C-alpha cells in the first residue's frame, strides 16, 4: 500500500511512530503524532497503522515503495 509507505516516510522524517526516540509515548504525544500525519493528509486508519508498526517492518515497506 503506497499510502501507508508514504506515511511511514513522513514518520521517519518527523521521528514519530516506529522512529520515535521515547519508547512509551503518553496520550498527548500520541495525539501529536496523529496530528503530524493528519495535517499531511493521511486518514486516521493509515496514520494509526503507520504509528503502530514495528520499525523493521516500516523500513521494509519504505524500501518496497522505492523499488
């Protein structure tokens, strides 16, 4: 899914979701991360999937997008 991969590229650039530096974000941090993706035009479903994805899977999906 290219939209999910695009959301992951943004997550990596903004260091949110699988790329965050803090291991356990609080509710405010989770809302901020959803907002980052929402302002970029991603649906809530895509945003939540991207933010919950493990980093290794996220990297694989980004790599697959660039093929």
